[in-house]
C-alpha cells in the first residue's frame, strides 16, 4: 500500500482550508554572524501593480508592495547547486501528483528536511537574517515544494494556526510569476516575478488580505510577455505560530 505524503492539505485554499506545519533545526534558528553576508535590499522592480488597481487606492498598494518583498540573485549558481544536491535524493523517491484531493494544485511533489550540510545551513541562516525579525523562532523543517514544468498552484490564503506571520521562499531551477489578488476586491491585484535564485518574503497585508497563486501554462506572463516555466523547486521557511512562541 502506498502512502501519499501531502503537506499542502494544511494550506487555506479558496474555498477550503489548508495549512503547513514546519520545523527548523536549532542550528538554523540560532543565526551565526559569521554565516551572514551583507543583507540585501528588496527590489520593487520585480513587482507589477496590474492596471485594474485604482489609482486612488494608493495606501493599500503601498502596504501590499512593502509586505511582498523580492530579493533577486539571493543565492549564487554554486549555492543553488548545493541546495539541489541535498534535496534531490529525497524528491526522486516521490512521484509528481496530479490528483490533489480538492484540485488545489497540479503537478507537484513535496517533502521536508531537518538536517542540512554546513554550507546549506549557512544559506538558510542568511534567509532567516534577511526575512525574519531578530529573535523570531522558525519551524524547524523547511518545506520543499517541487513544481513540475506544467504544474501550478491555484489562489489561496495562508492560515495562521500552524505558522506565523512571515514566510520566505528560495526559488530554484526556474523563474515563475506569483499573482496576488485581494480577497474581497479582485481589482486590487499585482504580479511578482520570482526569478530563479531569488528569495521572496511575504507577511502582513500581502499574506493575509490577498490570495496568491503560482501561474502556469498560458497564464504564465510577466508584463504582457510569455514567461516559459520549467521545473521549479522552492525551499520555504516559516516562523512558529504566535501562540507557540
């Protein structure tokens, strides 16, 4: 009998609820200054507010853009290869899923990992330093989501029961477009270019007032131009839910 390992059931997908519990090991939670390079700056050029967004709604636009941050080239090609070398053996044991039980995601496989090499621990420490406030405790196992070239994630809003305010994801192997749409005002929408080897950080307004989706197929467009999708691996870190701090 085959047991399907699925973390995505813990997300809150519209209209059903899912969430993902995670843990990070203590070596990654206790950031070492020696492991951290200069903290990069989020680049607003990787965010495109869509034309449907009314100009008069500038306050919520500012809040949304400031809570959906993109750090391009966060890892080098060498670091990307190091991370992939560690997660690929786990992923190869799994098959891509195309029959998610509520059809929320197509073409994915996923796992978690607690122990990392020293080099990769240093990279994840850098994610912690960049994305999370000082003293933030992370869930010990980063979530590893492998999306096939033809795969995509439908719009969903994360819940807070199993993870805290901020999530941070490293995007490996392929660029992709993430679309954010306000939960009650669909005209408030923006696209974020998740370029290969970038780090994205979502919190606050962007995470809880907007749904987010990873576009696929003919919908994978950036500023009106087709963005060919390849296989994409994301390594995602989350903070502990506040009641568990």
